[in-house]
């Protein structure tokens, strides 16, 4: 952790094809990022890891993919039209803009240092709006969703009626959200277009405290399973001043990002607020009928709301290390959990000639059925290992002269740099077993 700075991450991400600034050739667009070949794979792997955890490991959770554009009344019901605002101030001297709740207004402008140069705070709605259809008037206004949760509440009845779910159960969704953020510094930590992984768990009023505690536990365990170092994760409970007016209780999981402890995910007890609001605004009954007891009630909701793109930043910062090697060399290594790494196995022939190149290529083709692979035959073997370390590839398989004689290869582990000799027929099971048993070596 000591090695990592935001500048180093930004530069590695651009150099190795993880993340680029959007529209860079035009000078870039603030708050928008493009995920390159390795970045999209890392992001998809994190998404899949979460999706599996939520919908496969927890068989009481079903999935949903609601549309980004929704009826504008949704956002009136949810409170976003009237309340989803941040207080904004401008520095009259240098024209920089800040969220007034994020800076010390008495200390002067963080950019130019001028004291007393701020405008009065003004509330600014974070929702992006656009128009549907050819006429741009108030009746055609639609919003780009600022969270995925509302799609889940609005489809709650559809899901109860069309699938065999029974309370308690959850609905999970991953998708894009948009917020017109005033300050978008810190790379992908806070962007205007981002992705969320949200799960809303519907339960009977009265059982909500138990479910709330269950989900807090589950969510922290999830990040440990993802290979994030426990010391870099902690809980923050919302104080009276932070708690949304409808929330009964709220905790954030914070991660130690390069700029300090910041929110990664929120676990909130939202009571029956959202469904009640949608019932009020839509005129549709949102109550749940318990078939066994014939009780009718509006369920309580425990929400787990994580940023996917913020998870990508966490995975990169937690993984990053500049390591001094025994031979005096330095290496940059990303210690991703093998299930998250964009490339799982690199296949490297020791040399191109004498049939080693062809042999290795064939082996790589075979491994593609089970893993994301990469084939590299250019440069000294040590340099090829370093390139793989820098993008976090957990396993390198090297084909050498002995391979041609006895069908064994060397399997090199990224973290320990240890190499073992494995028979090709055992390679897939060995890699799968190592992935399952993976534990990061503590620095
Ligand atoms: P903040 O107070 O920092 O603006 P928030 O508390 O409003 O954030 P939530 O609405 O609880 O955030 O969003 C849930 C999760 O979505 C956050 O924990 C974060 O991981 C992610 N998220 C929210 N806004 C952004 C953003 N602008 N860019 C990237 N991720 C975001």
C-alpha cells in the first residue's frame, strides 16, 4: 500500500491498457473513462465474481437488468427530483468549483488559496436529463438513472408475480448509472458515468435488523474472498447527520484508497420507504401477500450498493506493489486474486526455435478452453515475466527443451516467483486448485 499513488496507477493503467481518459484525442471529457483491453476484462471479472456470489451462492436472490431510462415519475417518487442535490460553491478568484461539504470553507480556496472568495452554496441536482422523442419540452423529459436501485423497486411486483420467489428474497442488478458530479477528481473513484452492483433484499418488517446484520457480514466477507487485504477495509456507521431521513440504519464499507479512507459500498436499511413511495406515486398496490399466513405488508428493504468501477480502482490499488528483488532488481507487480486477473495464464516458450514456439502455441490454444490466456515469445524470459507481473497475471507456463522430452512445463507463480515442474496433463487441474486455494502473501 505504501508504494501506491494515484499518479502511478493512472500511468500504469494508460500504459498497459487498463483505463484511458474518454475522448483523449479531443482533450478528454471530465468524469468519463474508457476501459481498455485489460480494464474491461478486470471489470467484467469483478462483476462476474459479484454476480456469482449474489445469484449463485445465495439462491434466494434473482437477477434483473432494468433499463437506464425510466418514467420520470420514478424519480419524483424516489425523491431524486427534489432532493438529489449537492451544495456547490465557486471560487470567485480562480473560478474553480467545489462541493461545499467536501472542503473547509474557512481555509480558503484549495486551488488558488484565496480566502473569503467563495460564492454562497447553491444546491445543484445531480441527475442528467434528456428528452425522449422529437419535442424538447417538459413533458418529454427523462433522466439518466443516478442509481440502479429504483429499477428493482419498480419491478418488484413483476418479479413476485412471474417467478417463484417468496419473502425473504433479493433482487440483484449491475448497470450504468449517471451523476452530474461537481468534483470528479481521483480518477475513476468518482465519475459522471459509472457502474453499480446493487442488491435489494426484501424482508418482513421486524426481521429487518437481523437481515441487516447478516448482509453486513456477507458483504465484508465477500471482499475478503475477493482477495482484498482485510487491513485495508473497515466499517463506517452513518451518524445522525449523515443518515438519509428514511433510513433506519446505514453502514459503509470503506477502503483505504491512495487518497485515504473512502466509501466503497453502502449497506442500508431503507425500511419500506421506497415501495411505499412508488405505491403512492403510481397508485399501484406494492404490498406482498404471504400465501401461508395470508398476511399483507409492504416489505422492508436491506440494500447493498457497491460501485463496480470503484471496485476496479480498489482492486488496482490493493494489488499494486513495487518490489525489491533479492538480485537487486525492482519489479512492479499487481497481486490480483487469480479469479479477477485479466489474464490468468501466460504461455511462454523459452526460445522460438527448435519447435518450442509451435509447441507452446498449441498448448496455449488448448488452455483457452479453461482460462484467459496470453502468448508471448518476444524478449528475454525474465522480461516477459516482468511484463506479466505488471498486469497481474498469476501463472506463467514456460515451455523449454525438457518439455519436448517428458511433457512437463514450468509453472511460475506471480507472487512468490516460485517455479514448479508440472506434467501438461495436470496443468489445468493444478491451476484451478491453486486459484481456489489462493492466499496473498502478506508483505
Ligand atoms: P457520495 O456521498 O460519495 O457522493 P453516495 O453515498 O451518494 O456517494 P451511493 O448513492 O450510496 O453513494 O452509491 C452507492 C455506491 O455507488 C457508492 O458506494 C460508490 O461505490 C458508487 N458510486 C456512487 N457515486 C459514484 C460516482 N460518481 N462514481 C463512481 N462510483 C460511484
